[in-house]
């Protein structure tokens, strides 16, 4: 039995290694972008608690489809300014991973619309339409909640007399539909000014206010105050300013209670405020989608999926890559050959992780898909006494250890396990006899990793066992290892 002394070189190597761990890349959107960048800390306040509809892009900066979407998404943001929030979450940031997981993000980019539902619980829906500015704008506009009352000759009297003291505003229009602009104004003034629209056909109501042209906006400040006819531009900021004489619009997002939020969030808040009060640049009767239709072609692939990890279906190949006494660390995902939902989730998490490391040109041990219902490759699965529908293990033939992943198969959970292995942390088990075979001398092993630059060194896992272990793991000592050792 060996004992291990604390080796200063190893300690230094470990520190250097720590600093080489993945760090998130800068986000895709600049501060000056019309797209609001939100994160785990302000998502609830800016998106969930808003009375306005939002579209949120969950992305990773390394993802090509996310980069391709950027111009269309920024264009959509410009078009929706003042009408809805257009936001993005960088799922590559550690602090946002939990949020992205919670929102069910499985590939990049993922677009979701969020709008207020009953009892303050937001309604979240996937956007799977074309990845064009027009497609996004049209879908979001459709999801803007409508608080505009349609008033007719029949109910004009009751409309005017209820809550007499509350301010009201009426848009007289010759259109049968309610514009996104008016809907967004009604949302800004929820519980402050009650917004209605009356069609030109409603003769009695039109005559009551002496309406001669359309559209005409009339403000009834409440009580016995005189009504005021708006004569400015039909743009959001000017209209909001006009209506504000009867009551301030709700601040959106609600002011931060400084709870758990950093100063840095102030910026997005300010930007957000600016965006929601700014004119959409559209007339009141259209949603300004005219300029969005022509230029961008629809993208075929709806969601970018990282290239799948390679599958091994032959025992000889598995032995050659991972299960011989010269093999370095391999990560094996045992899944049924007909992938279920869990298998897809696990494989996607690993594929994204591999893509992320490849993108950063960081070498990482190879990941393989292995079928646990394949006669040939399932023997390892049985030898390791694995039984789950989906199991992920790491195995090192040279050193004779394996590690068992326990947890859900979300990207962030799998990633922290992989990071622990890179740091040589966590519970190792001794590989049972018969699994690892003598390496066969043959031509140089082919590279199985995705793109690796020539200059990048191979696996940098520390050579010795973690000093705290003090001894070679034995099956007895490690099998029932305490959970808290795992990350
Ligand atoms: C936002 O709302 C959705 C839907 O109710 C919920 O699943 C999610 O956890 C909320 N996010 C935050 C950060 O509160
Ligand atoms: C509210 O009531 C007052 C007094 O009865 C009346 O003069 C005023 O016109 C009413 N306002 C509206 C908007 O109906
Ligand atoms: C949402 O609307 C309510 C009134 O229904 C208002 O009190 C609240 O301030 C609004 N919230 C935001 C964030 O605008």
C-alpha cells in the first residue's frame, strides 16, 4: 500500500489548473444593444413581475445559431421597443445556469415568451416560429395582454359612470382591432387610467364626444374635470406623456428593493425604463412590422444542438478507447439504444459541455455514448453493477478507478461533476477485475476528441491521488463513500 505525501508541486499544479477552469465568455449583446440583458438576479423582477409581455432568448455565446440570430433579434427588439421586453440570458454564465435549467432550456438558442398570468404567475411559452425579426415580432405582439375595453353605444353610459373618480382614456378608431401600442399603453396605466376604444360605427358615443376624425384619443381625468382631446403625434412616448397628466404610469420594472441585487443592475433597469417609455416608432394602428419582413431568411434548424458525442457500439472499440491499462479518463454515458427523454437530456448536457470546451480550445477527456442494451457493450454496465436507465461514469483504465455520476442530467449538474474530475476531486471507486484489459500494442491511437489545436496539451489531471485519501482506494473503502465528498 502506498502513502502519499503532500507534494508542493501538485498543490501548485492544482491552483494553476483551477484558474484554467472554464470561465464564461462575454455575452453576445453589447450594453448599447436594444436587447436587454437579464440574469438570474433580475429575471424575476424585470421579466416575471412585469405587467408587459417579454420574449427571452436563452443562449450561449459560443453557439453559432445564437450568433446568427443576433441581428434579427436586435431588429425585433427595435421594433418592439415600448411594446414588449426583448431580453437575453447568457446561459454560459455560472450564475445563470440554474435559471436556464429551471426554465427548461435544452438547446441554444431557446426563445420563450413570458407574460403575466392569473395571480401574478407568469405564463411561459416556447417560441418555435421562424428565427426572423418579423416572426418574433408577430408572435410577441400576439401575446400582449389586452386590457383595453371595447365600449359600444350600449355600454358607454355604464363605462363613464363606473368609478367616476378614476381617470379614463378613450381611443376613437375606425379599426376593428386593438393595436399593440394601445395595449401596451393600457398595461403602463393598469389601475391608473382605464383605457377603452370605441369604433366609429358607435354613433351615439361618437356624437357624445363630437368625434369627427379617426383616430382620436380623449382623456377623461376623472370626477368633474373636463375631458381633453389629444392632438399630438400618435407615438407612444408622446401619448404616455399626455396621459400622465391624469396619473403616473406604473414603473416597469418595479423599483428594486436592493435585495440581493448588485449596483450593476441599475444600468439594465435604466435602459429598460428608457425602452418601455420610448416610442415604438409606429403609428397607433399598426404594430410596425413593415420593415422586418424582407431581409432575413428563415433558419431551417430551429434550435442549435451541439454535435452529438460519439457512440461506441463495439466491445473492441470500447476497450481500445477506454478499457485498457494505458487508457486515460473517459466519460461513458450508458443509455438505451432507443433514447428516452432522460437519455436525450444526459447526452445533450454532455454534448454541450464538449462543444463548450472544444470552442474554448480546452482539451477535455472524451465522452462516449454506450448502449446499455447492446449485448456487446453492456457487460461493463453489468460489471459496475449499474442499473439506472441512464448512467454516466468516468473511468480511468491506467489508474484503475471509476466514478459514478449521481444527480439529475441538467448541464450545470453534469458540468460540476466533470469539473470535479478535472480537479481530481470526488469519490473514486476501484474498477472491478475483468473490466480493464491489457493494452494491445498497435499504431498510435487515433484522436477521438473534437477539434484540439496542436499546441494544446493532453489531459492535465494531477498525477497523484488526492493527498487526503492517503491510500489506494479499495472496493470496501470506497464503495459506500460518503456523499459529501462529491460536489
Ligand atoms: C419565473 O416564472 C416562471 C413561471 O412561473 C418560473 O418557473 C420561474 O421559476 C420564475 N423565475 C424566477 C427567477 O423567479
Ligand atoms: C363624474 O361625476 C360628476 C359629478 O356627478 C360629473 O360631473 C362628471 O361628468 C362625471 N364624470 C364622468 C367621467 O362620467
Ligand atoms: C403592474 O400593475 C399593477 C396594477 O395592476 C401595479 O400596481 C404594478 O405597479 C404594476 N407593476 C409593474 C412592474 O409595472
